[in-house]
C-alpha cells in the first residue's frame, strides 16, 4: 500500500447525502474479482448518459453534464468532498477500489458508513470527517473558484484550505500509523513472521499429525 503523508490536490464535489456503494460502483461491475479496472466505472449511472457494462470502452461514452464531478475544473481531482453517510449500503470492497483508481486519495465528508470507511482505510484512502459548516464553506468556495486546492496532512491531522485556515480532524492513532507507513493487514501480520514460524514449529512438535 502506498504511504499517505500529505495530499495537496484539487477537490471534486458530490453534493449528496446517503451515497450508497451501488451508486459508487453499480452491481454489474462486480463480476470481476480483480482489484483494478473499476475506476472508469465509478459513479457509472450518474457519470454517463448510457448504460455501462464491464469491458466497455468508457472513453467513447457520453458524459452526463449534470454530474458535477464531470466539470472540467474538477478533472484530475484527488480529493472528493461530499455530504453525510457516504458509502452506506452493501459492504462491497469494489467501491473503494473504484474510487482509488479514479484518483481519490482522500474523501472529506460529514460522516461515513462504518464498513465503507474501514474498507477505504485498508486500501489507502484517507477518510476525513468535518463539520457540516466547513463542508458547506468548501462547497461555496470551490464552486466559485476556477480551481480549488486543499492540503490534507495526516501527520498533523489537519486540512488546510486555500485561505490558509487549518481545520483539525480526528483519526485513530493505529490507523494513522498504518497509513503513514503504508502498512496493510498482510504487511502488519508479516511483521510477526518469526513469532508465527516459532509457534508453528512448536505446535507441530506437540501435535505432529498437524504437520504438513
């Protein structure tokens, strides 16, 4: 997993509450068990004017002009700013895979569905919860600007707006450590590889019929 220290990037706005994981990545794209290839289908039913299917060439599909992230000034955004209860619905891990491949390293929202937040953090996407008043401010300022960049600093736990104001956010110390170092669950387990091997060797001596 790529370490997350700071992310300074253009924001994209998604002004909706209760965005569920089927909206983030519709069910027809879950036929694939690969972790890649989903970014072009993120928000598919909102993003495009036609119906999407796995394997389509999305470069030729008609974009929906009413879907705000499609606006030219938001292209290349690495920070998604949205509303309350983002990521509700099913627990599909395909949703954060799609968001990460779309280009988002950070999602800022009023609140997140718990399982979705956990899946994001396991895949290197930082989820930041801010008060509604701050989210409202970002929406107003970003819409009136030609480009709107914010800086998310994980080490200090702050989001810096273009006017220089820094807003603190809360994150669990163990989650912060994992993201800063780029450790996923497998890498954390492998840190204890020697202890695991010692335990297995001892276990096989005590119960030899379990040995491979």
